[in-house]
């Protein structure tokens, strides 16, 4: 079932596309990477994801799967080697819960920190700290959110390691430090040193340039 042609439509900077890259590398799956220009989307992307017209899209034997979380589960069910989701039903449910919390709560809160100023930013920082405290609690007694091994929730939350340092540099603000969040800090270090992850990072300087431009376009000139 896991054999055949695999293609991944993504962009170089997308944390969502990076999730799929990591999963494919962790599984040892050979695939063709297709970089998309989202300002000029290819006819293939529009054909394979006509509903959302977004990346990432996984193409397996001509069949398209969209939405990063859905793609991850498809990959795990199709290629059984090196499972991403825990085998225990409770642990599997918790992995999905942690991942959804990160996507729904933490991503939104940290984005508001990046795109606001003044009182609104202060409120966003407070919300972000609460989110990070919750993640810190979930890491107690564990190396990864998945336990001893890197898994589904770690892949979904990997954007933290990918983008928090970029945001910290642009805003000149420390968000995750070793004193306040020792477990999250260690998790980022461990995650970043995994071969499949380390070899896939987008260039940091290029990310900083991109997100600085986004930041300036959103709040530049605001008093």
C-alpha cells in the first residue's frame, strides 16, 4: 500500500509543509519535492487542492491528500515503519489533543505577539506564556511530547522551534528561555539535533528577512 510515486507540494518557508517533510524523512520515504509560489499558484496545486488552494498537498500514486494533520495520519497509516502516532489508544488521543491545542491556541497567541503592539501585544504575550506553560507541563517526565521518541505532537508543534527564534530576533524579545521553560528549551534543542529535522530547516537568515517584511507590512508606521 505504501509503494508508488510520492510528491509533496510545499513552500520553502511553510511550517505546515515542513511537517510533511519531517514525516517523510523519518519514515524513509522517497519523494519528489515541488516548491510552490503562492503568489502564482501552479495549475497542479489548484487541481489537487481545489477547495482550499493551499499547501501542503501530498500526491501518492496520483491521489491527492490536503491539510497537514490529515496528511500526517495518512502517511502513518500507509507506511507502518517508524510510527508517528502512539499505538496505545489513550496516548494516541492525547497526541492529537496536544497537537490541536498547539495549533488552535499557541499559534494564534504567538502570531498576535508578532503582529500587534502596545496593550494588545502585552495581552497576547500573557496568553502566549500561559500556552507555553501548558506545553511545559505536558513535557514533565518526557523527552518529547510523544514520550521517549519523536512523534505526531512533536511534528505538529515543531513550528515552535522553527519560528520562535525568528520572532525573538525580529522583536528583540525572549519568548522561550532556559530558566522559565527548561523542558521546552531542552525539547527544542533535542528536536533541532535530530538528523531528519536538522537537515530540513529553512535558512534562518532567509526566514528572518521574510518575516521582518511581514512584520513591517502589518505594523510598520503604527504609533
